[in-house]
């Protein structure tokens, strides 16, 4: 039986580790792999996957293993202060997987080959709740990513002057932003946050327009679609891989404030359009379902043997 060890960046509470290591482990086992996450002697596994791990101890460990993979899904780690360590790890391992084309292009520029395997989501494990009576716009994210909500302050304040709706923020802390309408903060809890998302109607995914953000995987829009929300997001390359503007969601080019306002107004007032996005989104996001992503990992890992 082939074996693989995932060495995660964080625990199950850390989103990327949960989605890339723990969820893949579950479905790779079903595909005939002996899988462990952060447990066991790395030297005894056929393949060891280092998820966002590139410290000196990780490099030393990689040199002792049979086959090794460096997995990197966020361009944050390509910034100057981390670049040298990341490149050293990339040149030590046997293969690399990345989460998006911008990251792949970065490594290609440094003459390092990589394979794109998107970050998936275990749809079967998502709890669902009843839709709220009041139209609710949802944002879910970490404290670090809360800054992107600033993009929505003006559009939402404009819309609150005309429509009755609520903004639900699910995160690490209450955002200190000058929103002027109904809003509800819910502190993120593992196993519950996805249900709270499903109770909403519209999901927003604003991002700044910088290289780091342009490489972020579409995990947020995937969750919204899987949980039956209509999506409005900043137009980035990874988000564009999932969202076809006007067909299964809205993409806001250059974070145009008038477009943010207009697209959200359409979804707040046009139930038919909102439901159309929801129906198409449920179908289109399936390519990111954990069993589908595990199948891609299965083929990739077998190619290393």
C-alpha cells in the first residue's frame, strides 16, 4: 500500500492546513493510500508533503525522505523576506504543487517546475441551516483579511439608504469599520461557521488588487457557492477560474465602487437573478469538491513513485 505523510503548517483550525492536509488525507485513504497527518517517521513514507513548510528543519527532513513535495498555496510566502527560504526548499524537494497560476508563473520565472492542484472543500461535511428572513450579505474570513472589507464600506452604506438588509461578518473579531446599517458579527467557530454562511443569501469576496491577493485561491467563493449563496467578488485570476461574470456570479473589475454597488443592488432586488446564480454556482463549484481534488492528488503522487 502506498503511503503519504502530510506535514501541515497548522492545526485543523488553520484553514489551509484543514483543506489541504486533513481533508485530502480523508479521501486519499478511500483511494487506497496509507495516510498520516503530522504523525510518524517521515523516512518511512513513500512520499512526504510539506504544506507551507520551508524552515531549516524542514529542509533537513526533506533531504532524509524518499520522495518529497513542497505545497504552496499563498503568494504571501514569496515576499522578499521569505523568498530565499522558499526557493531553497523548492530546490530540495522532488516536486512542487501550487494553488494558482500566478504562483506557478513565479516559480517558472525561477526555473522551478510546479503542478497546480487547487485547494478543495469537503462539501459532504458542510452543515446547512435555514435561510434568514431578512436578506443577508455574508463575509467570512480571518482577522488578517478583515482589511478587505474596507472596499465595501461605501457601496453598502449607499445601499442601506434604499434597502433593508443585514451584513453578517464571520471572523476573528468585530471589524472596526464605519458601516452605517444593520450588521451582525459572529465569532468564527470550527464546525459551525459553514452553517452560519448557509443561512445568508449573498456572499462577498473583496480583495485588494496586489500580486499577493491576485494569487489567493478561490476558497471563499467556493464555500459561498456550495452553501447556496450568490457571489460578488473582486476580479482576480483564481476567482475568474470559478466565476463567469453575469452567469454564476459577479466579478468586479478593479474594485470599481459603482460596480460593487450595482451588482449588490441587483442581487438584493432581483430574486430570480439571485436564484439563477445559486443554481449555476452549486454546479460549477463541484470541481473543487474534496473527492475531486483528492483524485488529482492521487494521480500526482503516483507519478512520483
